[in-house]
């Protein structure tokens, strides 16, 4: 269980509060107006920001003060965060050896299997600049697979992709998450993404990240903040 207990965060006029629990293995969409704090919520969970008050717990263990590399979270950003001067194999190898050290033979095989899993077999020697946007997204997802963390945080990584390719990537994320048994948190501006992918939705609006609600029920009976966001 991922627990956000009395979390409070502020930055100037911006503030965000969160009291919620998310179950292992769940698929959760994080939606809400621009600037409401969706990415901030993911940053707090991943450790890129520290709360002013409250605690974060994973399976009962307090991770509030843990740095990002000591948290059970793998983050996939919109920019994919691939190093342009490294080929895919070396980019993915950083998931196994963050210090950039030489991979053992078994680790190289793990990288190859991860590339195969996301449909990039045989492309390990290519640099990110030689790939399409969709292929770069697949490579970034392969790195998440290698990290094998129990929480995957997706900060709109597929926003620049067309509808068909984005749908394909969401299906691929679902498969990878199922293999890992991972809880997935996906920030999106598109309600259709939430309906397609997520069993639950966390609505971030008016300075609050609300407790998760079943996706179907939320859209059938939207609260006022969601109606405003959807323009209803």
C-alpha cells in the first residue's frame, strides 16, 4: 500500500494537500486542471520534492526522507530522459548499473530481453536521435522494466504521440506493469486515457489531491471540480 498521510506542500501561492491510499498493482490516472499539482504529486511520491508536513509510506515503511534512488518508484517523463550520446543498450544499462560501469554478460542479456519486450529488438546500438518518438518512448519504458520497481510514475510520457500510437503505448504499459505487479500512476490531460487505462482516478483540483475513485463512477457522477475541468 502507498500511503500519503497528511501530506502538505507549498511553493509561494501554490499549495497541495493529499491524504490517500493506493493499492499495489493498481492502475491510477491523475487528472485535473493545468497547474493544479498533478506533476507535483508525482514528484512528492518519487522524491524529487519534499513535503512540508505529513508522511509517505510504502508497505508501512516511511519513505518521506528517502532520496529518489532509494524509493520504490521508477519515473517515466514526457522527455523520456534518454542520454543522446549513448546508444540504447548503454541507456538501458544505467537501470542496472547507475554508475555507468561495464555490464556483465547476464546483464547485457537482460537489456536485450527488455528491448525485445517493447518491440525494439536489434536496435540496441542506435542512439536516441536515430529513433522515432514512439521508439524513444518504448526505450524509456524498457528502462522502467529493467528497474523493476513496484511503483511506476508516468508524467505524460506519451502526450506528444498521436492517438493510435498513444493507445498502443498505454497497452504496452499495462503489460509491463502486469509483469512487474506494479502500481501505475499516470498523469494525463486526456479523460479518454483515464477511461482506457485506469481502474481508479485521483482528481487534483483546488489544492487537493483527492482520494482515488473508481474511474467509471467518477465520470458517471463527476464532482463539481471535474465538471469544471471537463467544461460541463
